[in-house]
C-alpha cells in the first residue's frame, strides 16, 4: 500500500465517522427534545468519562514496549490484556455505582450497563490499536478504528432502541410513512381512473411510477440512517450537543452554563 493510500485510509478513519454523524445529528436531536436527548447523553458521557482509566495507562506503555522490540509484540499484548480483562468488570461496577450515587433517574440507570459495556469494548480495541501503533502499522490502525466506530454505533443503537422514546419515534415514523403511501396510492388510482382532478393526482401518479423507492423504502431508510448517524454523533460529540440543545445533564466535571 502506497503512502498516499495509507494517508487516505488514516484520514478517513479519523474524520469520516464524526463528519457523517454531524451532518444529520441535529434534526433527530431536535425531534427527540432536550429532555430525552439529555438522558442518553448523560449515560454515555458518564461511561466515556472512565474510558481513559479502562486500561490504566497501558495504551501508552504498550506502544513504547512494542517499538523497542517488535518481535515481542504478541507477548506484550497478552501481558497487557490480562489486567485489562480483570479491570473490565470493576469498570462496569464503577460506572453503575457512580450513576446510582449521583442520583440518576431510572431511565439513565437503565442505559448505564450497555454504555459501560460499549466503553469496555472500546478500551480493549484501543489496547489492540496501541500494539499496531508500536509496530507503526498506521494503515491497519485506521482500519481497526473504522471497525471500532461501527461496533460503537451498533452498541449505542441497540441500547437506545430499548428505550420507549426511541421505539415510539420509530413506530410513529413508520405509521406516518404508511399513511402517506396509502394516500399516494389513492391519488394515483384517481389519476388513472380520471376521478382525481388537479395537479396533485398527476404528481402522485408520476412519483409512484418514477421513484417508488423514495415513496416507501427510501423514506424509511433515510429515517433509520438519520437515527444511526445521530446516535453515532451523540457518542462522539456530546459536548457540542449539550451546548446546542441545552440538554439537562448531571455529569461529573464543570457545569455548562444555560443547561
């Protein structure tokens, strides 16, 4: 792989995910409202607050050890993995206990466990990436980061779909799409039989014939895409959304004015 290809892969792994998430994260956040959006931001921001303690500094020690002797990369990785696995359950209990001690609502506490698990998985992936950085395999490191982003997105999506708010939003969107499809089909029939008068029936007939995917599956896909990208954006850029939507959060650290 050439230098240009490696640079493109690294740049895409670093910037592609947050860039796509930032494009459509705002509409869904406004749809959910500040309270519901703040619940999920609270849970995941608390879990992410412990991300850098998940490996107890191993993510900085491992690259140095691997760079000194690349032939011992496997031994170094295994030696670092054992304490990381021992620390993972402690990390989960720490996150859950902190949420309980801070008096979070039941909705937030229900999301803390999946948020903690997602955080733990990211810590293990970062440990593997630290080995790659020690071996100076930056192209493969960027590819692993892209896989990590996908795993985080899947975990966050599954966690939030457990929430009645998200389930209600999806059900409402599908119900709206069904009604729109039925109305469009009725207008199309009116245009074919001559019972419909005006441009609406003609436009409905043309739309149904020329772009059925836009009328049905395309709209569903667009909604789900927006949902996934917004959830990804939530996990990566919580601070920006707190300032934008004034989500009521209670997270450790400095408080944001106006929230």
